[in-house]
C-alpha cells in the first residue's frame, strides 16, 4: 500500500491505521510481543513480591507497629526496582517504539520489512531512540510532577501553619480546592506537553534526526493537530479497555465459580492468589501486544499528514514514486556575451597647408640683336609674346 498523497481527516487516518494493521498483523504483533513480555515480566515480579509482603506488614494486633524487617525488605526491593527495573523498562520501550515506527514507515510506503530488519534498525539507533523517550518522559512527566509536588508541599505546610488560627477551617477548605485544581492542571500540562512531542519517533525514523532535533521538529509539526491526536489517544484507550474485558470476561466467569468462591472481596484485593496474578499478567501482555502497534501507526500517519499540509510532502512522495531523488535542476540560460562596444576614434585632422602655385620656370633673356621685326619688344624678365599671324584673319581685315 503506497503512502497517501493528500491531507487526511481523523476518520481516514484511523481507517488507514486499521488497514495497515490488518494487512501486516503478524509483522506488528511479532515486533511488539517480545517487549511486551519483558515489560510484563519485570512489572509482574515487582507486583507479586509487593502483594506477597503485604500480610507480613501486619502483626495481628490492631495498634501494634508493623514488622520493621518486612518494611526494610520491601523498601530495598522497591529501590532496586527503581534503579534496575525502570531503566530496563525505558530501554525496551524505546526499542519497541523505534522498531514499530520503522515497520509502519516501510509498510506505509509499500516496501517489504521483516521483524529482524525492524529490530536491526532499532538497535543500530538505540541511544538516539533512548534519548527521545527520556526527553519525552522528562518534559511530560518528571518536570511537571516535581513542580506540582513542590507547590503541593508548600500548600500543605501553609495549611498546617494556619490550622491553629481562627481562619484555619475556611483556609483549609480553600487550600483543598487549590490542591484539586493543581492536580487537574498538572494532568492537563502533562497531556499537552506529551502531545507536543509525540511525533518525535516518526520524525527520527523518517528524517534520520537526532534526539533533540526530533523533539524540536515534533513541536513544529504537531501544531494544529494536537486535538486530533488527543482524540486518537482517547479512542485507543477505549479500545484497550474493550480488549481487556474481552480477554478477561471468559476467565472471570471461570474464576467466579472456583477461586473467587473460596475468598472474600477484601482478600482478593490484599492477597490475590499467585495464579490469578500470573493470568492477569498474561492478559496484560496480550493487550500490550495488540494495542501498542496502533499508537505507532497512527502517529506515523499524523506525521505524514502534517508534512503534507505544511510542506507538500505529497509532492515528495510522488517524486520518489517516479524515481526522482531530488527536484530536477532548473534550466540554465546559455551564456551570452554582449558585443563589445565599438570605440569611435575621430580621424586625426592633418595640419592645413594652403595650396602652392606651381613653380614657374624663369624666362630666357633675349638680346636686342636676336629680336626680329615681327616680334614685339618685351621687357627683360618677361616671357616673349607669341608671334603675330600675317594672314588677313589675323589682321581683322
């Protein structure tokens, strides 16, 4: 199934999530089952130990102090769970989310992926994914909870100080209302911060970004769709409750006529049988296995939808389907050199020289003896006159 190339509504995103999950159910269930089993195993050991130590805390006398050895053992075990169990849970959760997001990304593009390749991808980027989950928990859970605890402690101390005054009772009621509002406000802030950074895993898988850049990118892309993501979470929670009761209802009917019949309600809450706890843990494992992939697929589709709406991701997908890794280069105009400007050189004017008269040859000096009677006398230095014509035309007769 190829990725969508247009913006999707919430209903279309959920419908596409179901389609991807149904067509690749063995893949997603195979990826989510090992982390779910480890998660249930770690939390189950702690829960079974706590419930087994609860009777030892009571000495049988109503006003007698609890068993200090049992309390010390319970405290040490809880401390070990915090130091060892919680890091293990965080690590396996980051690996599972990374592998599921990678599988959702590949199947949404119509490419083949296996359980082994998904986990290989996740383990290669283990520290990056662990950093993302750590930052999500730090901003969405730890910091708001610590801030709320500090304010809660200050209000409690203020109530204790004012309890001895005449206005102690009204102030105690007011402080109680403020504490209730504080709890609600803390929950709202935690949910809002989680919705802001919930797209960090799809960003990291799709764009190959680090932990903190993925968180920043998630804050940008989640704008405008956090309400839809919150509705998706609510629907998945409802689906989780339905799946839990669908799995436990047949079992409860059987236990009602066997184990429950021999024990009262208070004993079931304080000292549940180990067999019953193991069965509940197995059901929790199946529940997580079936539900966890829905979160990963839905968040990836929300990520694609936001990129399509804001960045034209659909065009990028169409280019990838056409075999273009990048946009074609823009046409380059041919290099054109304009002709050089002709430089006008004015002609050099020659120096003006007035025309000179042709040279005149000097006249020959004629002596008197050589003059003939027909020759007109000429002055010395002048040229000789032409001879007269003796014919009648020449005389004018």
